[in-house]
C-alpha cells in the first residue's frame, strides 16, 4: 500500500525568516543554488543567466548565451557546470566559475522550457523538455540524443532524471499529465493525471517517488511503487509553478506560486510549516542544504535560511 495517503490542507504560518534580496534584471523564470550553498543562479526573461554570491549579494557573472527568454537553470551535481534552457530552442552548458560556454545543445524545434542533469551512477547525461511536445536525453559533452521521449499532447514544462540504476526520466506537460519513462527504451512506464497544466516535476532523492506541481493550486507526491498519489498539498491560491524537495530525507517540500507565496511543508505530517512572501507572482524556487531561493515576476530573487 502507498504511505501517507490523503489530502493536506495548509495551516497558519508559524515563522517568517528574514530574506536576502537580490535585484535581478527582469522576470525570473528559474533559479538554482550551487551544491556548496554559496552561489545562486537565475534565468531571466531578458535571456540572461546571472550568478550571485550568497555571502555578499554581489553579482559574480552574467551570461547572455540565449536569444529570447532564458527559462530554466540548474547546477551539475559537482557544481562545476550550469545548464540553461531557452526560448531559442537550445540548452546551453557553461562553466559555473568562468562562465565560458562549453556547448550548445540543439535538436528541438521549439523553446526548451526545462533542462536537468543526471545524478548518481552511470555516464553523465542531460535531459531537455520542449514546447515541441518531446523530451530528449543527451550525452553530457557531445553527440546526438540517446533518447527521444514522445507521448505528451501539449507543451512540456519540466523534466528530471532519476538517480538510480536503470535510468528513468519524468516529464510534466500542459496536457495535465506527469509521465515516467524508461530512458534506455524510450518507453512510458507511468502516466499520472492532474486537473490542470503541470508546471514542474522532480524525482525524490531515492528516486522512488515523483513530486509535481500544477496550475490547479496543488502539489502531489506520486509513489512509483504502487502508481498512486501519496499526498496532495493544498493551500495556494494561484498557479503552483514549482515544487522541490527541501532535504535529502524527503521530510519537507518547498513550493512557489503565482499568489506571491513560497511555502515550506512537512511532507510526512502533511502540514504547512512556513509561508514566505514576495510582492508579486513567484515563478521558481530551489533548495540546497539549509538555504532556499525564490524568484518572481518583477525580477527579485530572495534567499532564505530555512529552519532546522
């Protein structure tokens, strides 16, 4: 049987940590924190990717490799590289210290809305998700796609790769589904349905569950062992743009929403721990260690020290 089955209703906020605020150049579509926890990156509407010191708030780098919007940004597991997806239908791999472009990944016909690194054992890979209804998996440094994942009926919004043997991918789409794939065979394993567009997907640290967020104000944890929803988090009043695990033990989840709220949840108890506020719609969030980041529509990136 699935653990933790049931709907979760948000409770009153209990704390409000003081944030550090960074003024970005434009609407922030994506953000990420380095594995070391000392750098935050943002992907913006003006096409730039910016890196900031979490110690001083100083801008370290600004990369302008995309034409049009930069939609997503993530660090490699070792922190040495950045991967961004853009409106120009490309993903760009760059050095996170120097900012030097390493390679441009081309193959999609429409904007790349999301990109992710593989983690764990096996050869390093990259996944991309596009408005062309496909996700693709690529070798890290060169070569054609090793898998093309087809089956969605609308734009893809998010992709992630598992950290276990027998590599899997998960994708989310405006067709309101979450799909899990066997990458080696480009074969669909699971299809989960939301009531509205799916904005983000993420494998749990143990890769046995998937976390997704939707335009229907909810985030859902799906148990891949039984193929059923384990928990649905309810409490936002807008499009829930992103949901991420907030610790490696899968005890907490962070969500960001167009209602201007960022919420930290106790996943096992199914209760809201903290509500953090922006003055406009929040499009992204990220966690590394005890530090969280969130970015909004007016170009603000806020970083938060999460409670123990």
